[in-house]
C-alpha cells in the first residue's frame, strides 16, 4: 500500500505522528524507502537515489552485496543458530578464522578478540573499561571534535556540545586536548600532553589511555596526519598510557587499508570496530587488544546480544570476499585521488563561500563558512536523487561516504550532483528544491 504524497512529492508517513521527536535522518529525507542494491536505494514511489551516505559508513560494500546475501540466506535456510551470547558456534569460529587469516596475520597483529555487544558504543565502552582496569588509572585523554558514541562512557570522550548536553549528568574522567589542525594548528596536542605529563605542577595525573579517531567523521572530516598520529603514539609509549583507536566508522577499508591507522605505521593497544564490520548492516562490534591486556574475569563485561550469528556469517563472507588481497584497498586509494581532484575543483569555483575540502580514501567533506550552505546543498542533492549528510559542530561540512564498491560511473554521477547542488545552494535557498 502506497503512503499518501504531499504536493512536493514527499511521503506523509503515519510513523512521524507516532515516533519520538528524536528522529533525525528521516527529517532530511522524508520519503519511505523500500529496496536497495549496491549504491542505489529506491523509495515507495519507485524513485531511485544514489547513496553517498551508506548507512553512516555501515555499508562499505553497498546494499545487499550478493556474496554476503547468499551466505546469509543459506545460513538462515539451514536453521543456523541466530542468538548465542558467548557460546561457541560454527558461525563464530568461521568469523574468527577469517579475521585471523585475512586481517590479523597479514598485518602481524597479535590481538585478542572481544565481542562486547552489537554497536560501536559497546566497543568503545569495553575499551575504556579495559584500559582503566589494566592501568589502575581513571583519566582518559580525548580530543576536540571527537565522536565515540551515545552511551555515558562514550559520550564523556565525545566533543560535541549538543550530544554531551543530552546526558543530563556531568561527564567526568576525561582530559580534552586539541585534535590535529584545531585552532588552525596553533597548538600541538601530543606535544602539549607530553609537556604536561613531564611537568610536576600541571595538575594532570597520568591518564589510563588516549582515545582517537584517525579521521573524525562526525566532527567534520578532520584528518590527522601520519606524523601527528606517530607523535601521539610515542607520547603514549613514553608515559605508559594505552593508545585506543576508534575505527568504528573509518575501519574496514573506508580510508583504504582495512585499519585506518595502518598508513601512519602505528600499532594501537586497543582497536574499536563496528559499522561496516558485518558488511551487511547487521549490528555487530568487536574490541581488539594486545594479548597481555586480556585481564578480564569471566563474565566481567557481558551483554545479551554479543552473539549475533547472522552478523558473524556476513562478516566472515565480507572478509573472504574483499580482503583476501589488496585489490579493494588499491582501488579505494586510486579513487581517492579522483574524488579529491574533483572536489578541489569544486572548492576552487566557490572560494567566495570559503569552500574547503579534506578527506582520505572514500570519506570526504566540503566545508563552508556558512553552515546553512552545507545544509542547503544537502537538500538540493536529495532533490536531485543523491543522499548525502552533513557533519561538524555546526553541520558546516557536506559529508561524502559512497560505498567502496561504487562504480566509476556512479561516482562521477554523484560528484556531478554535488557540484550542481553546491552551485544551487550558493545562488538562492529557493532553488535547492528544483531538480
């Protein structure tokens, strides 16, 4: 049954009257979606949209990738175990084997694997708790612009004022430092941390850990340099702090290599993974850590939905399909050059708007001095059949997250729509609704 349409073509959904006001994405894209394949989704009216949102980085391999769908359908048809907490299952073993064979062993990483729960914030919470347990210290160093999740521990290390305000209680136990490039790079965060820890009167007790994103997605596509990350890792080593890399959004190939920190040559003590890990949009997360850090007591950190076997099946299939060799990594890095070139040309045409471009792999952002321009460009893109979101403290960045498997033609199509949408947004807000 088709939902009724408004004069502007959007769908008037009964869900809007029943759902909480907390919903957000459905406000930007007020249509009812029904089908998806690869880089395209379709609404109830039959209109197709090119997806440069990809489930906020969850769908790195696109919608319904055939090899993963086949593995999932076969498993379900065979009455495979769906829910298992932390019981041993064939699907769990298959995932751990694929992770070891295709990810950990080729990179020389001796990580223990923890199943903390279904979402990214579960992985972060486990990482923070483990760091505090291992070191016996409580303070965590986090950065400006960071986003690590919406549960209280993860929210404490998040930088966003609006999201932190929703906690309703003080968020303590965190020391905040400037991220790479913050305040036009006038303050070097790792150097400042090192100096404070060397001083006898800075007032900063030695932290348990430092948590960092190599590219801040929600923070506005802020990219840390390899040099900055290397310096941060050295400061952690020098002062006996654990280094936690939150690779929830930037892992699983989003920046090129499987882990986003690989190009910097650093080896974190703890790594948080989720989002694209299942490869199919099924909830799943892992926390990886050095073997000597495995000080957990049995059941000390648990959760009902740690054993989501359907996600294990698709995750193992994704590792076998996309990470047996370096083809996807090389292809992503090749396309990064093309996307960067096209977006820099776009920014050059709109210097008067303060347009600036930054990104790595297939995560890119176009920042504007006026946040309303980014929002208008996003609306214009939707009217033209492209899904893109905004990010940054003021939603001042138009954020591009196409699937890693997007075709060259689709990539160019999306970039052309972005250019048209920015031009329309720059002219007048009224034109943003005209395809």
